[in-house]
C-alpha cells in the first residue's frame, strides 16, 4: 500500500511543479499570441456581421451569442493554472505508472529521457499532422481529429517501446511502420484554410507551443525521477 501511495505522491508533486512552470511559460509566450489572435477573430466576426446587419447589431450579437469564457487577466490566468495543474498530475500519473512497468525511473537523468519520450508521443508526433491552432483558424471535424490524435499517440508509444525494449529486426521494422502509418493515412484537414490570422503569428505560436511542451515534459520526467528516487527507491 505504501508503494502505491508513494507513486501518487511522486506524480502529484512532479505534475504540480511541471504544471506551474508550464503556466509561467505560457504567460510569457503563447498567451499574448492567443490574445492577439482573438483580436483578429473579433474583427473578422464584427466585419462579417456588419455586412449583414449593420455595425450596431453586430456588437449586440457578439456580446450575447457566445458562451461563457474567463475574463482576461487574473481570472484567465487562474483557470489556465488550474487546467495545467490537472493536466500535469494526470500525465505524471501516466508517466510514473508506465515507467514502473519497465522497472521504474532510477533518477532525474533517466526521468528526462522518459519526459522526452512523452514529448515525442503526445506533442511532436501528433503535431506533425495537427499543429496547434489559434482562435479563428479553420479545423476539421472534432471527432475525426480526436480519433487521429489518439491513434497517433498509441502508435508512437508502442513504436518507442519496441525500439527501446526489443532487439529483434522484426520489432524495429514494426516500430518504423507504426511511426509512419498515421502520417501516411494523414490527419483530418479543414475544407478551407481561409483565416484572418497572419501566417507569421501562427508559425510563432506553433514554435512557442512546442517549446513550452518540451519544457513541461522534460521537467515532468526529471522531477518524477528525482522524487521517485527519494520516495520509492529509498523505501
């Protein structure tokens, strides 16, 4: 029982700290870009509605036609932080649980490699077909995107497992096939690519998202290894 309790403690601490770091990084990088993109989105919506109903009606529809969203500033930062904390702890539990099946993370250095594997599985591989999107950008149907993302994550995770824990040629060939298959199939794409978002802004956003995700996963893996060594390995 102490063993499982320690796993939860390790995941909670590592996930919370990684989530906090992720929030700080996002406030400095991706959040300003999202706010800028929302300005383009609002301008586009207002212009389109103004052509149909006039500027006064457009403002009224914009105020009342959307669902609830956190206000800019402290409220938005708080909800971002809360979401990152939950995400961090969830991914930490998954990372620690899977690593325990293969003997556990011995130290923070080994944890960094586990974190890099998580980055490849959950960010890099799916992002090749479904790059991060800003508000007002076109996207394919949500269900199709979710199915492709999940399939890519599973295929990539199995492929990495085969590459690192199997020495047979068949396993290596199977791993390569799994890595390539989702991208041969192709991610669902939108019907149109028209968007008010400047291409340069989107490119900068993709780079920022990838770098913040890399920071998150490296910290998550390293912290998980660091605290596991003290809570589980020592016990």
